[in-house]
């Protein structure tokens, strides 16, 4: 049983949404990913403006979805899921 963490999680706060990826550094492969788009932003003034709270909710949503995808993967692969 490994005692070191080997999963690296990245969070990309891009222009269209928040994207989260879990990467297995030992096996050098992506093991799960999830994305949550931002609500349409801006309005009449500037379509490039977003509300910081929308970004926060998208980031939390992407990380939550990533955890759920990863947990399902662990259960299906027989890794336990605990």
C-alpha cells in the first residue's frame, strides 16, 4: 500500500468555465476530469465581465464533480472508493 500521495489535482479557471483534472503522477496519466461552465456574463456593458462569485461556484462545482467522477472510477476499478 502506498503511503505517498500520487494524485495531482489541477484547477484551470479559464474564460469559459472551471476545469479540474486529477493526474496520477506515478502512472503519468489523467485519471479523471470535470468542467463547469460559467453563467453567461457581462450584460449590455461588457460581455467579457464575470461575477467573482460565479467563478467561485464553478470552481467548487468542478472540484466536487471531479471527486465524484474519481470515486466512481475507484469503485468500478476495484480500488475501494473509501
